[in-house]
């Protein structure tokens, strides 16, 4: 095996009089680290979420020391301040690798440095196996008397401690960094952090320890930082590693490609496909034969199974009557004010975006964008028309960013994951109890995207015209929603989760679908203008449905 080459870097740039063991007691090191070393490094990282803003300065706000027999590590909390008058917090575990060692265990170097004459490299400690081993052992060694420590390594009572065998990175670098341990567990290190328990940690632990919901990776352990003011920062989350065949987005695209190929193969007359109204509940055994001939049965069986797992997730999240963080609650004036303020702010932002990007659109997308602008008063009034006094259903903690990409497929079943919530929302907003139908609406928008993505990305595979496929796709979309609704509503009502009755359900779905589609507009206009037609068609469909 070839040894990894040492980086060809001049280590004379950053020289410090202190030792590595005393680095964060040395103000010169802290100043240089935050003002010169970090900025160049962090701007290049995939998990850095401030690329669209102007970095003003970086400040080290806290640190902790962790030592193994061989190495000293630091967990460092940094605050990045932006010229636009906001800040973000990040967590970086650090290691120092002396140049005298035979080889570096990684070629990921933060900076070449010299501590008290000893040359070497500052490294993200996650790239050092000794660090990964150390934190794993500390989680497995958890006892309840450690709860008073500043850094809390926790292991679930549902898990028996095991010995460390191996660790490796999971896939490419994402917004968080995930490590696979013993080929059995996956540990997600949160890079961007919040002064609060991370919702992914909170909900995952609740579903495993309190509700016994089986269709999510089981909670194994975590690392949290307890602040002196009583706040908690979640640094990492460990869960079972699920064997899987990929996510439901990839699975659905494969299914839909097969479905659309049937139009030509079976000579389907698209104009003869029987249509139904949006949200009409559709038992699988009542789907018209023309639709089964077009789409087959499997896609509807899978949608029904996904609806069942979604319902079971919501039943579990609304099942606790003791833990106030998870107790179902009624609508009230405070919630209505919060909701309207949030949505009107988002809506105005999207209006500005679309007005500034109309030159990127043409054809139907341009026409729909103009329709959207013409109806902006109607859409704004729709968001303001949330009368909480008419709501008879209950709010619960929800997934918050629910779509096909957040679902794993394995052996004809679905497993739900990643409960961090909507990326644009604050950590406080992500924890607000919401109508469970908001998750349902998120999945419906994902169905819509999967249908259009299949059409857009396979133009050479189909001889059927794109307009014909769009028409067939819209009919298919309504049947997918209908099958989902039949299974979902039946299950939650059987288990007494209060989502309201037909009129309230349809109002909430309209409301949440419109919110989601307007939210999507900003991303598509900035990143994929051609795809703007997807949320614009969704908005047009919802507004049309409201009038019917």
C-alpha cells in the first residue's frame, strides 16, 4: 500500500510560541486562527451555508479539549458574522498532526502550522481515525451520572454497548458529515449548529425511545453541549445504519419512466384518461381500468404504503401526552400571527425574485409567471385568510421537510429520515407544531416534481409529445394523491389523530401546497429557470381548485 504523500506546503506561514496542547489558551493563536486560517478554509467547504453572503469576520465563541492516549483534539464553536447583519454558528473538531509522523492520515489540511518549533498541519479531526474511535467509545461508555458534564455523550437505553471496529466516511461531503461505524451505525456530525437541541436529534430520539416507530433509523446516541444558561447545542447524532436500495426519489423516477413509456407502448389515448378532482380519496380497487392500463398497479401500491408510513409517523409524533414538546395542541391567535407573518415575508421575497428574473422565462412558463403576478393580491389574501377559530384539528411536531429524497426504500418498504426541518427556517420555527398535512403537502409537491422531472430528463426516450405527457402526468398526479389520501386519512382517523374533516383537510392542503409551491419558486428561478414551470403549474392548479 502506498503511503499518502505529504502536502507540498511551506509551514513557515503560521508560527506560534505556544504548544498545541495550550493553543486555545493563547490569544495570538486564537486571533490568527479566526482571522487568517479559518476564512480561507471554510469558504471552500460544501457544508458552509454562507456562500451567497459577504463574510465580515469569524469569532471563536467556545471550545472543548478531548484527549486520547495519542492525541489532543479540540471541538471548536465558531460564529461567522456577515455584512448583511446576521450570523451563523459552526462546529469544527480540530487535530494537529506533526510533520515528523510517517504519513498524514488525510490530505485534508486546514493549514500548515508550527507550534513551539514543531512543524505540522491543522486537520479537521473527523479525518483522524483516533478521534472517530474516541468519540464512539465515549458514547458507548455513557452512564447517567455524566449528564452534568459540559459535553454530554449519550447512548440510548435501547442499545447495548459494543466495541469499536471500524469507521469510514459515508459518501461525499454534504451539509453535514456522516461517519459509518462498525458497518452498523451512522453518526451525523452537524456542521452548522444552533443554540438549541437539533430537531433531528429530538425527533429521532423520541420516535425510538418513546413511540417505538420502526420505520426510521433507530436512535443510538448523540453528543450535546450543555451551555451555562441552560441551552443545549447538538453536535452529533448516531443512528442505526439501514440497508437500503436508495431513496424514494430515485425509485419513483424509475417507476415513472416505465409508466410514461406505456403511452406509446400500449397506445394510450391521453385525452380519454378519466380525470378526478384534486384530493378525491381513491381506494386502489376503484381506480378505473384505463388508469391501471396506463400506470400499472405497482406505483399505486407503493404510494399507499408510503401513505401508511407517513400516517404512522404522524400518529407517533402526536402520541405523547406528558412531554410538552410533543403534546398535540390546538390552533390559537399566536400561531396564526406567526404563520401569516412568515408566509407574507416569504411571498414578498418570491415576488421580488420573479419580477427580477422574468427575462429568464419563455413560453408557458412566462405566461404562468405573468398569471402569478396578476394574481398576487389573491395569493396574498389566501395566506392572510387563515382563520384559526375555524380550525377543529390539532397541530403536532412534524417532519418539516418531507419529500421523496427523505425516504429510503428497502424490501418494498419505506423508512423516513432527516428530521432537521426546512433549511430556510430558523431553529425555533422548525420546532413550531404544525398541521401534519403540511408534511403530506410536501410529499404531494415531490410527486409533482418526480412526474415533471421524468418528462424533462428523458426527452430522447419518449416519442410522445411533451404536451401529451404533461397532460397524462397531471391526471396521474391526481390519482397518486387520491390513493395517498385514502390510506393516510383512514389510518390517522382510525388512530384518533385529529386532522379535521373533509372541508378543513382540503383547506389545509390548499394552504400548505400553495406555501410549498411559492417556496419552490425562488430556488427554481435562481438555479433552474426551465423548471420554474413546475411550481407555477402547481400554483395555478391550487388556485383553480380553490374556485371549484
